């Protein structure tokens, strides 16, 4: 396990934390909507997409693994998929349907390995 692998994972973890903090209000709104639907209260329709063609989503090498350790590569894969899923998805908020992308969140599109 090299220090470069840990730096990559730390960078991905920091990016995931940053995205989570930005999406906090939207996540709270979505949780409330799912609870309303599950509680059989009138609410706007919700849907969940759980089958994502990851092999087709690697456009700018955002999903290309960089770690050398096989165990850490598995962790890196999960982090990269979470980040991509959170930054390139359609969300329905109170303002209607909108697309969320790394540019609209003012996030870096690559992860720096320097800490």
C-alpha cells in the first residue's frame, strides 16, 4: 500500500464530503418526499434509478482507477462511482427538474493527489 494510494483516497473522500455538504438541502428534501410517499401522504412522484451503465459513464476518465493496491482499488471504485452519481444526476427539487453537474457545483473535475 503506497502513500500515493492513500493520497488518492483522501482526495476522493474530501471531494465526496464537499459534494455532500453542497447537496445537504436537496437530500433533506428528498428524504422528506420519500417519507411522505411511504407514509401514503400526497406528494410529488419520486423515482429511483439503481441500474447505471458505469462502463458508459467514464467520459473524462472520472472512473479510471489510479490506486495500485487491489483492496484500495475497490474502495476507490466505490468512491468514484458515488462522486459521479452525485454530481451528474437529475434532481427534482422545489424549483423543478434540474441537472446537477460538477461545473454547476463549482467542483474540481479531477482529484489532486497533493494534500
